[in-house]
C-alpha cells in the first residue's frame, strides 16, 4: 500500500517511475517509449545536416581549376600589415592576396562581387581564415578593387583559376 502512494506522489510531482515491464512513466502515467521511436529518424536528419555543412567541397579543397564557391567575403585590417601569414610570408596590404580555409597556398582565385557591377579581381591564396560567416578574407588592395571598403562584408563568387 505504501508503494502505491509513493508512486502516485512521484507522478504528481513530475518524477519518473518505472513500470513492471521496464517502460518509464512520467506525470501523465503514459509510457515514454513512443518518444524514442522517432530517435533514429532525428539522428539521420542531424547527420545529413552536418554533412551538408561540412565546409568547402572536395574540388575547392583540392584547388581544382574551375571549382566555384559562393559566400561572403571580408578583408584584412590594415593593422595586420607585416604579420606573418600561414604560408610564412608577411602580409602586405598592397598585394592582391587572400586567406581561404581550404584552398592550397599559391592557388589563384577570381573573386567576383555579386551585389554590384565591380570588375572581378584575381588573388593568390597565402593565408588561412576560420570560415564561419565568410569564405574568404581579402587583402586591402583586393577589397579596394571590389569596392568593399565601406561595406566590410559582401557576397562573392570564387572561381579557382590555377594552383
């Protein structure tokens, strides 16, 4: 008799009890086993989303000529002038260089601004960037040619030209 009261009290307070068949019961007294039936489908969707967001394609990572990527571009701050890039050379704001999360160093990339009619600019990858909101960081000279100094972040299309 005491056991029934205790179980009822746990159900009233929201505590979970276990029935004789091993299924968990919550406040309503209904089994929670049905809630776990959808778990494999949810896991499959999560894996598909993560795989789709895994970053640059294999063509981009390999630096294959003709590979295309679209996203946002930013540019380096002037205060980074002289700092070493990931390739080992110092950053020079006057050169047409860029940082990309995956393209091989030395790859030449045509960067086209998508929201304006600015002519495209060809840059050489010599650094790495974190990705995230952007797909490329441009040097100050490249940013000026794309007329993005005031905007800061602009939509671009990258086309790999050569390694």
